């Protein structure tokens, strides 16, 4: 669809100023010419009133041909002067109006810019917040309010109040997640220790050990869920420090350390350098590889991990075999606690549903993006693009 061209607000105001001036100036010029033309008699009327004839007497001259400034001559000159004045209004008036209009349009452009400067500050602040790697971290910015209490100042103050409310809301959300996650860690750790002691007792029966191992698996999943929430909260923040990281090294290390469970995992890694936090980038790759193994077709399944450069971008791709995923459900897999083909409450053997959410959050924190496409044969291809660095 072809995009329609639209003028900026400053240009529209300038055109309005200039258009109104040109319209008013044109009307004033026409009225002035019309009034002067109606008020000033022509030469024939002058001589008709004085001499009763439209020709008038011959112009008086001396012997050497010099005009004599008689009353008749002054009458004739007066008529010529008014005729020349009307011609000047008719011929040179539009030119003068055009020049003044151009100057007025230029002044209108400057005045419109000065009037819209407070609005531009609002726009710049909103853009800085939107372009922040962690959106909630940009909410501390405020618009500098000055000048008279007019509509633009009220807009700036309202925008500042909105930012303050949003900032407080995000702070409360982060604090709640952090406190709740840390508070849940302690009982889970204690439960795991008690279960391990009970399972490894020499007098423990087979049923007790089976029950203890099942509860340990459930407890382990709850611990992964809490760790995932903490990591998701951490990865959603702006990175304070960055270091050189080659995604090919991270991918090869993760593939070598991750149990495949009978799935064929291959790494085809080329150099893909970027700047970021190594721990978060390792977790990003680990989540992708673990998800690709977990949601696969079993012994005949495969996973391919690829890294490469694409211009000024470092690219990581993880493709796998697996069930066919409808294209309309792919984007929803990046939402927290979403799994394809399962309910929100999963069994202990399944993940916490935070894997791809953490991947996208880490990618955004590094100034990149994470996308996924469904393979027609089944499975997904997840692509992470991060800003690259030169050697």
C-alpha cells in the first residue's frame, strides 16, 4: 500500500500563516485599487469639468518650447500622476505582495518552530523512553517545564505525571517479583534437602524412595521456575557493562554441555562477535537448545545450531524437528508460561514456560531481536539477531 505524503505540523502552521497573509494582502490590494480608481477622475472628466470640453486648451509654451506651468498644465499633470499611480498599484502591487509574502512565510516557519519547541521536547522524551534497551528504565526521564502556563505546559506536566505513575508501577512490580522469588527459594531449598535425606536413608522403602524422587522432580521444576523469573527480571533491565562475546564459542560450549536425550544435535558455527553479558548470552543459547531438544520427535529428531555474521549483525539460529506448529501460534510462544499444545499447568517433566520469553528479553536487553518461524515439515527455526562488532 502506497504511503500518503503528509506535511508536518510546523509546515502546516507555516502554510496557514502564509496563506492567510496572502489572502488578506490580495484582498487589501484589490480593495485599494478599486477605491482609488473610483475616487480619482480621469483626464477627460477633469477637462470636461473645467473647460466644458474633453480636449482642453493647447499647452502653453514659450518661444523656446518650454512649458508654462499654467493651471491647465497642472490639471493635465495631475491626471497623469493619478493614472501612473493606478498603473503602479496594478502592475507592481502583486510583485511587492509576493516578496512580502515570501518573507512572511519564512518568519512564520521560525515562529511555528519556536511555538512547537515544547511539543518537540515531549516528542524527544517519548522517543528516548521508547528507544531505551529496557523500557521501564527510561521512565525516570522528565520533561523540563518552563514558560507561561499554557496548553503546552499543561501537556508537559500531564506527561510527567504519567511517567511518574508508570515508573512507580514498574518499580513495585520489580520489587514484588524479586521479593516473592527470593522468599520462595528458601522453602524450596529446605524441602529439597529434607527429601534428599529421606530418599537416601538406608531403611527407606522402595515406595518411599519412589515418592521422594517424584517430589524431588516436582521441587526441581519449581526451583527452575523461580530461577527463570529472576533471570527474566534481570534480563529485562538495561545492561550496565558489556564485554566482547563470540556467539560461536558460546553455542559450541552449550551444545557440548547439554544432554541431547537421543536427539542429534549439530553445531555449524562461524564467527559472530557481539557486545554483551556472557552469562545472559549463554543462558539465551542454552534455553534455545534445551527447548529444541525437549520439544522434538524423539530418537529420529535433530537440532541444528548455527552462528554467522550478516553485515553488521551477529546471527544465531536454532532449528529443530518436531510437531507442526501453526503459524498463528508462533508469536504466542514468546509469552511467559506459554507452551505449544499444552495447558498452562504443565507436568514436572516440562519446562516452566519461560524459555523463549527469557530469550526475547535477553535479546532486547542487548539491542537485538528474537523471532521464530514454523517449519512446514514440523519444528521451529528461532533466529536471534544482535548488534555485531568488528574484529
